[in-house]
C-alpha cells in the first residue's frame, strides 16, 4: 500500500481506490477548530483487517495552508 499521510484527502482516496482498496474516512478535529481551512489532509492510515474487502481507514484533519492577510 502506498503511504498517503500528508496528502490531500481526495488524492489519497483516488490513489488507494486505484490500488484496489475500499476507503473509509474519519475526521479528526481540535476543540478550537481551524478558521479559514482550505485543505483536508490525511494524518493517519489504518488497515482494517476485520473486513471482508481490503479496507483502509483514513483519518484526516482540516488545515489552513494559505498565509493570513494582516
């Protein structure tokens, strides 16, 4: 399986589905949240071995990657 940590969520899903995996996604959030987030990035990958199909769970979080105007 290709390592996808740090990739944008959509790109990671496409890549893993192309490799034949079924993909589940879970969002991780901080209590404060992220104002003005502009990217969803994968922060953890878990291979779920208890499923009948080859399945991975992608945990993602929202990030602000653009600089803030002052």
